[in-house]
DNA sequence: TTGTACGCGTTATCAT
DNA sequence: ATGATAACGCGTACAA
């Protein structure tokens, strides 16, 4: 690979002039500039950006920590990140961490060792916590699933309000026996959505029944499994609210296998509005999240932090939308009858 | 950030000794080594890998060009890449290119400018072609959709054989009127799958009807659209073979909306075996591809090229598997009747 | 075993 | 407007 010295030699100028001709052309006479450009062409010169980065101390790389790229929602978020990063001339280093703390810490080292300038975390975990960072401003943004006291800018969605909106929708259809398939127990995201669910129940004067909460892990399979468990209850729920669309689609299949019709026999709701949600049978009622916007915003916030364009630690809350499709409907008329099962007390 | 000089000062040794103590500890006396390690700790020293990379001329980054990360199949491939890259201590730079040649060329510049050591391309396009690269061995691997005369190692699947296998399956069920929803026209992948489809037809002595080939673009929507078109034909196909699962799931919905039952009225087959394929209604018959293995193999091949462990240009062909689920079934008995429509020749 | 000194490719500072 | 040179942080050849 030819270097700036070779170009200088060909153009019969100094390396400084070559650098200037390329970086601040206005400082160089037209004549010299053309000579330089010709030499650049002749030498097939490409500035070694590794050297530029080394000298400037900025890698112009951003690490993205994503629990699983194979998750459709995250894939959309990454799409948005990619778009924003490209516009601002940064590159994205992908870290597929399988939600493993140690893997995430390892990726955070990329920042510590100057291979990346900052990091975007999509999970509620601070990989820098153990890694004594000297910088005052943590070069990090937390998106989607957000730390409770995040030491960095945050971009999120009012998960509590969204879950409340969905639950209110189900309540308005007459459902009183609403199950919820949750995400991992410790996740703040799960906690907030459960809280919103309770909010709606409380507001409607419906008793909260903890046994209607079923754990899941955001996969199709877990939605199927959790639903199977719910169907073993003596009293079947009339609606299932899943914390993401994958689990809802898993639920739909399980219900079908048990001969239940959606929404006639039971309603199902999801969360995220992934592309498959509109193509399930029936199409899924869900909460639409602006996934790409999450990504774009996170990247822009991070770059703002890095370029010191930010004074405070912003908390951006993106809007959600309740998307009504065919998977939710009025509760069955006959249902209230079974609501008080004929149990003989012994 | 503290540097190697500060550590040297603290340990009261030279910078060379510090470097050695960390890189080749066996060359340094135990006593000195401990002194150095203590100083490292005290200074909170982290080697600046940007400097290391600059000096070595190797970025240890790999660019991945993916048409759309939002595609479930590609997301799985990337997962596999990530895994292999991590193991071999490389990082992945993600390039979401929307199948735009110029965007891909821009990403290839990352290699030209030493920001990345090599590139993995998932599409049949050589971004280096216009970018006179001086290196003899192109630092590139082509995976999934492969260039016809790829100037680099290749990892692919026998798409022709796979499409033939699926078509044979449909033929064996009695289907003679099999439509195909294709990918983009120019793609070699599409071409190979169509060829396999024809192979099977020819072998069975079934006439090939070009009008049964319908263009799509691998999205759910395009599968839906293409199916709607197919249903307008005077003579409805008895089976639809889609070139990926998303389009097949789109097809399923369209058929349902037209009141057709799958597989009783019409069979549907996909390609890829994404997770959603097992959860559609009915579950999708499809060709399973080892997506993660694609990613792992591509990364390992590329690193082998970079580290000159490769003499030839290997062509790795991964296995596929015909996965039979509920979306394909025997052709309707009544169908052959309409097979010879009562057309009056004028 | 350890230290000195150079070089990687670029940009910035200071002269001219 | 242009040139000479130092500096970035590190690894290593060579010298001691």
C-alpha cells in the first residue's frame, strides 16, 4: 500500500503539503493541489485510516451489545443504528452477547482499549461497572431495556403505559381473566410491563392474580410452552397478553393445537409489532414500537456524548401505538358461567 | 489514558521491558515481571490497541456485508459469524447495505483503508471489482448467494439440488401445476433454484410453464402479493414453492384470505427453515439451511485467507435438509379434472 | 536480562 | 503557500 510519502515524492512536494491538499484544499494553491491529486491517482494512494485513527485517538467505531441478533425486534433496532451510524461516519461493531455479563464486559474492553469510542447497550446491565473507567462521562447509551439508574443517556419507551393500554383494551372487551406471558424475571422491562398490567387491573377494580403470570424468554417456543401451562389451569384465562410477538405467535399455535379459536375462544395480544405479527393467523393485536427509531436515536445520542455535544444525560421516551388486529375480541358470552366453576367443597 | 511510558516510569524499567513483560513474559525475570505487573495495575494501564493495530497493520476487524439484517435468515448467519469471530479474536463490522452496490463499495473501502482486514459478502456482487486492489489474494469470502466465478473462497449450498428435492416432493404428492415465487430476477440463487425446479419437472416429464414463475423480493408482503396474482390465473396452481419462508408465510395468509385451505386446497413450501416456519399455520414444509454454520464457516475461511493458511480457493458446500411439515399434502382428487380445461379452439 | 532507538502513516506546529 | 519535524503508543532489532 502506497503511503503519503510516496505521493509527496511523486508530486515533488512535502508530505505536509499532500496532507493539506487532501484535508484543507483551500490552504494549497490550485497548481500544487492538482499536482498532488495527480500523484495520488498515479500512486493509487488511499490514506491509511488506521494511522489516522491512531493519531487522532478516535476509532470512530461504536460497539453494539445485543442479547441476540436473531431476535426480529433487535434486528430492526440494529438496522436503525446502522443507518444513523453510516450518516455520521461511524462504524458499528456487533456484539452478540447472549445476555452473558462476562461477554458484555469483554466487549466493553473494546472501548477501554481504544478500539471503539463508545458502546450501546440494549440490556439492563452496565458492563463498565466493574471496569474502572476514568472518563467522567461514560461513553455509553442504554436503549430498549433500560437500567433503573442509568449512568448514561437512555432511550426507551413507556413500557408501563404501553402494557396498561393493552390491558385496558382487553378489559374493554370484557376480559377479566387475563394471563400474561412475561420475559425474564429480573428484567426491568418485564417488571414495568407487569406494573402497567396491574395498573389497568386496579383501575378497573379487577383482582390481580399472580398465578396468571407465566414466565417466558421471548422465544416462540417459550410462548408455546407457557400457553400449554396456562391451559392446564382449572379456569382457563380468556385472554393472554404476551410480552413480545414471538411468544404470542407461539401461543397462537399452542391454542390451535388445543382446538381453541382465537379470538372467539380466547384472545391473544403481543408486543413489538414485528413484521410477522401482521401475518399470523389471526393477525396479532400488539403494541408497535418504533424499533428503527430506537436504533437511530441511540446512535445519535452516543455520538453526541462522544463529541461532547451533550451537557445533561437525556432520557428519550419514544411513543408506542396500540395496533388492533384480529387476535383480540370480545370475551365469550358463555364464559362468565364457567367463571365460578362448580367445585364441591369437601 | 495511561500509556506504556507511565508504566515504565512507575516500574522503574524501560518501555521495552514493559512491552516484553506483557507480550513474552518468559523473556523477563520474575522479579521484573512482578514489578511491571504491579505498575500496570497501579496505573490502570490498558494497552492502546489502536496503536497496536496501527503498528502491526492489522485491524483484526472483518466487514460483513448483509443485504438486510432485518431478514431472519441473515440474522442467524450473523449469529454464527459472531461466534466464530469472537473465538478467533476478531471483531465484526456490520454493513447493512440494502443490496445497494455503491453502499457495498463504500464498505469495501474499509478494507482498502486498513480499517478492516477482510470482508464477507452475502450477496452475488464483488465490491472490490471497481476498487483496484493490489493484493493478489482478495481478502474476501462469498457466502450464501454466491458469485458465478467468485475470485475468493465460497461457502454455499446446492440450491439447485435443494429446489429439485422440494419439487420432487411436491411431484410425489401428485402436484403437476406447481407455481414458484422467486427472488430477484438477476440473483444466481434464484436462477439455481429455478433450475432445480426445472430439473425435477423434466425428470418427471412435466411440462415447464414459465408463467407459473412469479417474482418476489423475499419479504412477507411480496409473498402475499405474488400469491394474489397466482390466484387470478384461470387455472390455479395446486402448489406454491416459495424461495424463502417469509414469502411462504405471506402466501399462507393470502390463501387464507381467499378462503383456501392449506394443504387441502393448495400446498405451500418454503426455503430456509427460519424459526417462524415451525409456527405458521399450518407449519411450513421447507428446506432447512445450516444458517449459523454458514456464518461460522465464512468467518473461519476469511481468517484463514488473511493468515495465509489457505493455498487454494475452497468452495464449501453445506448440506440442506428437506423438512416436511403440514403445509404440503396430496393434490386434491378433483384437481386433475380441471387440469385439461375445456378450451374451444377457434 | 535489560535498555536504546527506530519506525509504522498521519497530522499539527512552527518556520520560512 | 510550503517545508521540516515532532508527536501519537507500541513492538522489536540491536546493542549492552
